[in-house]
C-alpha cells in the first residue's frame, strides 16, 4: 500500500467513527441512497429477507455461509433487546437452509457495554436455539479495549455450548496467549488479521511481520486439529496456506467477506477448498462500508462507479444473475 493509500485508509477509518458524519448520511435524502447503493457490493441489504435471498443463491452454488445482523457498541437497552429478537429470528430463518450457518455478532450489539450478565444470557439463549437446528454462533472480535471481556465471556459460554466459536485478531500482541487459552475449549476459531486501528505498543501494523504472525497462529490452530476458519483475502497468505497443504485439511475452511475478492472465492471453490462467505445485513451499514473501503482504498473508485451505475452490482463475481 502506498503512503497515499495508507493516508486514505486512515481518513476512511476516522470518518467511519465520526457520529456527526454518520448522522448527516442517515438523514440525507441524497447521500443515504447513494452510499447505500455502494454498500450493496458488500452488504446484502437492510433486511433479513435481503440476506436470506442471497444466502439461498450462494448455498446452491456450494458455498458455506456466515450471516450477521450489523450492529455494535449499543448503549440503548431497547435496541439491545430488538437485536436479540432479530438474531433469534435470523437463527430460525437459517434453519431453513441446507447447511450449517455461522450466526455472527458483536457482543457489544447484545449488551456487553450495558450489563455483562444480560449479554451472557442473550448469547446463552441464542446458542441453545441454534443447536436445535445445527447452526453455530461466532463471536466477532472488537476493539482491543473489549478483548479481555470478550475472551472471558467466550470461556464461560464454551463451557456450556460446543456450538459457540470465537474470532482472534492476529495483529494484537496478546493473541498468541489468547489462542492458547481458546485452544483449551471446544468451539471453532476464526482467525483474522484485525481491522481496528490500535497503538503500536499493543498491535502490529499491516506488514510482512503481521503476515508471519497470522501464519504462526494458523499453525497453532490447524496443528491442534481445531476446527478453524482462516479468514483472509491476502493472496500471499492464501498461497502459503496452500503450500503447507492446510486448505484441504478436514478441520479447515477459508472465510471471505461477501463482495470482497469474489474471484478468489470462485478459484478456491473450483479447487474444492471449503469456502465460507460472510454475509451482513441491516441499517447500520455505514461503518461496515467505510471499513471495507479502508482495507483497500482503490475500491473507492469502484464505489463511486457503483453509486451511479447500480447495474454493476447485478453480478458481484459469484455467478449470480
């Protein structure tokens, strides 16, 4: 990434967290529909029905699926309860599919910042419901200030439910110890690089060193025989995982974000590598869009083109008509 691209990524991440800009977008009759069109390359839509429509099509094409109702850092108790009801409904809808779906979520969407016991009770109920239909839960990772609370709650939940997994961010220095902790538990591990800006004293920047750290953590999970989702769009990492003959191990799958590098998803599927696509939906798409653009700033050009030519979105590369 060039210095200019790094600067663009930094600006996009700053914009993503600016509540004033978010409110302007939300209330603008011009900006909202324009940016929503750009977001639809990465977000299935604003409703559960939108997500399930695309999920059904992708399932028929042989992809595994994760689905998330977008939301985080919720401080309104009513919104937390609404999110819980939505996730219960999502779990029920996913049971109509013919594959085991990963129901993904941020704990801060389900009350982590308001009441730890309430958040625990919400996920406990979700895990019980999901187990009846063969689904599993995947706890996402958030900013480093929440990491210990999230890992600790996962440890409690995993003692009660084998269908609850955890996401580990490779860029955090603490993640080596965190992987050792979660390898003692039964759930699936999803390994990501980490999308949040963190101080250098606690996290690695995007670098060769970070790629090496990712591969080190992948080694730990794969060699332990743990069911794991190696979530990366980095071709160098994918190539190295293939060279190590990890991609055809029965406990390994590659997980990719919907709309990001669909050509990689297609190529891996053609090689009979299990590929899971991460689908998102909901009205809180603004932050998600900014993060996707920040990860690869040239996609800003693609987003502008999408805004003014929505027909480009009819086929995002998975073979959908």
